[in-house]
C-alpha cells in the first residue's frame, strides 16, 4: 500500500502513547531483519534501540519464528488452569538462568503486569502495606506500576494507589545529596534511605522496588556497596527486595540479569521485554523459595487470562536457546566495552555531551549546555529547543533510529551487533550531534 495512504489512515485513527496526537508523525516501518529495519519507501535504518529496548536477539530470528510457527499449528492457547509443555519448559529454563533460588515463575503479559502482581505478592506475604520505590524510575503504565514510577509519566495517574513511598537513589552526575564522588553519592543515598525507613516504621514496609540500573530515567548505574546495603536493610527489617529487570534483564547489561553485577539476590524479579524479544508479548514475576513456600499453602490471589500463553512461552524458550547458542550475553559484555569506548570519544569531541554511562550494550548520553557546571541543555521533563526531537530527526535522515528524551539519548542495540556495526552507528551519531552542539550558545 502507498505510504501516503497508510499515514492518512494512521493519523486519522491510531491513538499513540504519551503524546498529543497532533504531534505524532511516525515513520511507517515495513519489515526488519537483524539490527536493521526498513520503512515503506525502502529506506534502511539501524535499529539502535532494539525497538523499545526489547528486541534483544534482533529482528526476524529464524529459530524463534520456526518454533512459533510449529507451536501455532499445534496449540496457541489453553485456559490457565491447564499445564502445557511450553509453559513448564520455559519456567524451568528461566530458573536455570536466574540468580540464587529465584526458581518459580508466574507469567504475565508485560513489565507493568509483573509489577502489579509483585505488589500483591509482597503485601500478601508480609501482611504490610507500604511499597518503596525511587524517584527517577519507571515501572510501567498500569495503576500500581505507574504509582511506583518516579517520573512525570506518573502525574496524570495521581493520586494513584495508596501506600507507595518514594526515596532518592544515587545519581552521581546530578547528586541530590551533594556527593563529590560516585562512592560518596552511593554512600549518602544509602544512609538517607536507612534513616527514612527508621522514621517511616520498618514494620509497615512490605517491599522495596528498584530497577537494578535505572533505565528510561538515564541509565544510572549504582555501585555494589549501595545495592548490597539495600539488600542488608531489607534483611534486617523483614522487607522484600523486588528487582525490576523488565529492561535490564536478558543480557542487556552484559549479564543475564543486571542484579548479578552487584552480587545481590533479590526476593522477586519482575521482567518482560527480552524474555521473548518482542516476537510476542510475555512477562514474568519470579519468586524465590521463601515466597514459593509461603504461597504453597496460601492462595496467590492474582490471575490473567493470558498467563502462560503457549505461543508466547514457545517464543520465550526459543529466545533463551538463541541467547545461549549465539553467546549473546557474552557478546553484550564484549561489544558493550567497544560501544562505551566509542561513546566516550564522542564525549571528548562534542560540547553537548556531558556524561556517558554504559553497561553491556546499554548506554546513555546526557546532554549539557556547560560541561563545567553540568547545567542541563533541554532540562528535566522539558523540550526547550526540542533537543531530542531535532536530534532524532537528524538521526533518522542519516538512517538510524533510537529513543531520546529531555537530555537523554538511549543506546541499546540488539545483542547480535558487531563492533563494525557499532562503528557505523557511532559515525551517524557523531554527525547528528552537530545539530545539538549548535544549540549551545
Ligand atoms: C523498568 C521497567 N519496568 C516496567 C516497564 C513496563 O513494561 P511494559 O511496557 O511491558 O508494561 C518498563 C518499560 O519500559 C520498564 O523499563
């Protein structure tokens, strides 16, 4: 069909997320393979953000597609009261790659639903009501998950669900505690959290929810001492630690799950995205043995029509097989080092790049208008001069798509990417950054 006709139908009938509808002007994508996608006019783009940071194994993987086609002919779905081989096999395979005793999976349809169910599980298990989550976090767009979220996407949903309490995590580039070094920032964040829990009443707190590495609020990476300190605070006070690996999991950080960087084992992991790399939607809430034992003789009061969808679980199984057979977790760590090196070069070269944060094949550039003072360029929740819009438009002209907002540029290519392909992409970013440099007075 003619691109004009598709655009016309799209802009007359499709409602897009997070935007005023009049501001939406989508590129119409037609097909994709590996790290590339093509629009309906045949233009090729490097997908440097893996869709929405979910297509970890890359587009059009034949092993996954074949497995799904075979399963589709056999069985797509049965009621959740029945077992199926794909559901059982995937749960077992997940238990083999998760850390510690996180061996028990409740399937959902995405990241937000996993959070909703983890809130319920934590409250049922502890008999406590408060849920702690961080400023500068994202946990999903459903009622509970958006209340836990610590960024402007929450505002429209306020007052949200009761009992949610926010705290600050470490953010060395703009430290809310005035720390001068990364260590100081992390230490102060932990001390403040400890005091907050004391004042709030530890016996009222069911769980602390955290992204192991902050995702859509800027790829903010804590240190080991901070994460281990939070685990210790939880242990001392009977609080559950729930780690949201929706974006961080499945090799994105160079390990199966980002929490492994910190030698911490949470009580619950929530995840989605790379579990099926978006071939079909699936999420998971994964419990440790303590949770499993409790719910062995207490009902888990939660359910979803599509929990454990046979076709989705087949996609999950085939994805894990691809992660293993193509060494994608290792590739993420190795090629990720190359990506980091190349991005640090961009920081040296461009006045607008204030900070580069990277872990595995997951990175952010943070723009600044002044490297010395670290003053923002676009600003928080802002699009002064439409920095992200102008930058992504230029990138698209040059044949690369990624996600950028405010002063953040998110880089997260499929884990199959090679060093040479990284170099191609960095050359495009290098060129496009000139339009951002030009905005600095
Ligand atoms: C850390 C985190 N949690 C939860 C979600 C929500 O996942 P979903 O959109 O699948 O509900 C996201 C989505 O980006 C996320 O990054």
